[in-house]
């Protein structure tokens, strides 16, 4: 008791609340909740929430995880909903967007956020850990999204949840006055548009290119999200710049700008090559056996149906003479494309047919069926 009496009484600072000016602040945070659908199944729903501080206009995007790429794309989706960007972005203690620990100066941003901040010429600010008074309306927004939407409604499935989310956002942004301001957020947002339009959305979230650096491997490939994409047949070891979009991977090799664009396939397990790249590799590879091996590998890269078919074909070839049949199959691949060859291999395997002539017959049958449908 004596010691307690001698201790100085700690003074508490008053909470200082402030409002943002039109177009000044947007606040962002992640949220998550477990939802039980009407059939009894449970779903772990992850979302990214954004709100304009002045107007209280908000947007919520469902995300597959809280990693950097989905977060950046969700942030851009918020900017699309807002009609442009504010001067400053305020984040919770988001470890996926800041690679340095809180309190370390200067703050080291994740490369994806650093590039986006430069593109939009904005100021990124991070709240201190365990400092709810700094988070302001975003902390309440996450709770609001949970209790007013996720926990207040019933959903049949994820698709129904997504439909109802769009309806709920339309209601809270365009119909209901904000509890904090007494004004409908969309009405107040009109005061912000003058400033938001000074930083217009530069592209849709799916089209935004996330930049990565790589070096072309000895196989002529670069690895992106668990998949090897062919980059160059001749520039082994050259630096490459990768642009990752939601549906495609763009690779530019070296100063000369050798460029290729692939359909994005994460964790594909096989090399992704464009038809013209196969031709380029054959031109760069010397030796009959090496060229034959590459042709066979191009066939195997078509996937499981090719492995099943070629496994039978190769083992049936007398004296290991698979080079001729594989060369013929490769020529069919070049003539008809990947999808036709996959279908032909599957057709032949189902019928236990494993010769080149069987594949030719299957391709002809597929072509006739297409003409009949047309």
C-alpha cells in the first residue's frame, strides 16, 4: 500500500477524434468469419473492406486468402467502387503489405504495394498493433460487415452470399443514411468525386500487372506461382521481367524485349509453352536424339491423357523405336493444337488404341462431329 501511494498517478491522454476531408483518406482492413449455410455446411469467409472516411462509402471484396496478390486486387476493386483514389491509404497492421516490422523507419512496403503507391501517388499509413483507437471507422467497418451482413442473413451457398453482398452494399451505400454522419454515403461521395477523379483507376483489378524479376533457367523457363513458363530458347541466364495478371502471365526477357504472353495456370506441374516457342526450341537444339526427346516432352506436357497414351505407345514400340511415332504425333500437335490432341489421346486411351493411326482417326472423327454440330 505504501509503494502504491508513492507511485505517480498515470495521466491519460484524451482521445482525439478527427474527420477526413473529402478525398483525403481511405481506410482498409481484412476480416474473416465462419458462416453456416442453409444446408448445414460451414464456410470460412475471408474479405477485404475499404471505406472512404469522409462519406463512409464502403466496399467489401471476398478474397481467397490474405496474401499480397488478392489484397492488392481487392484494394483496386475498392478504388473502382469509390470512383478513384484518395490522397492517403490507411491500413491496419497488415503484414502482407509491409515487410518491415512496425516501428522500423523507414517503412519497407511489399513490392506490390510499393508499385501501386507509386502508380497512384498516394501516402500509405499503417496503424500501430493493438491500437484500436487508430483504426477508427475501418475497425468498425469490419465488425459492421460481420454483424450486419454475414451474421444477420441466411445464405444457401457461396454464390448466394456473393449476390446478397452486392445487394447489401447497394443498400448501405445508396439507401441508408450513415449512423456517423446522418447522410447517405453516396450523397456525401459526390463531394469527394472532384478529388477522387484526380487519381483515377488505371485498370481493372484483374488487369493490374504485379511485377516480378526472374532469371531464365537452363530449361528456358521462368517459374511463377508453381508453374514453369517458357521464356526463351536462346537467352539462357538472361534477366526477365514478369507481369502477373489474374488471367495471364507476360514475360519480357532482357534488353531486347523478347516477349511472350501465356494463359495463367498456377501449380500446373508441366511447362507452359506457346506453339511458336516449340518451333524456336527445335531450331536451337542440335542432334537427332535431343530433338526427338524434346518433341516427346512437348507431347507429355499436354498432361495426364498424354502420359497415359504415350506410356502404352512407348512400351509397345519394338527396340525402343519411339522417335518416329513421337515425331508424327508432334507434327499432329503443331497442325491441330493442344486441345485437339488432348481429346484425341483421351479418345484413343478409352478404346485401348495406342498407335499413331488411331490418333489420326480420332482427330478426323472430332473434326466431323464439330462440322455436324455447326
